[in-house]
C-alpha cells in the first residue's frame, strides 16, 4: 500500500515540475512577444498622420 502511494506522489511531483517548466517557458515567450510588439507599435507611431 505504501509503495502505491509513493509511486503516485512521485508521478504527481514529476508532472507538477514538468507543467511548471512548460509554464515558465510559455510565459517567457509571451513576454518577449509582448515587448517586441509594443516596441514596434511605439516605433511605427511616428509614421501615422491624421
């Protein structure tokens, strides 16, 4: 019985670690995209005439 709980906890820990790493990478990519698109908008603001 204890071994089953140990295996379940081990898999849950590994899964949580994997999801955390994926979320960090996804967050970093989204942050980079946001910064680049914001800089591009600020740069192109000069060329707009009303």
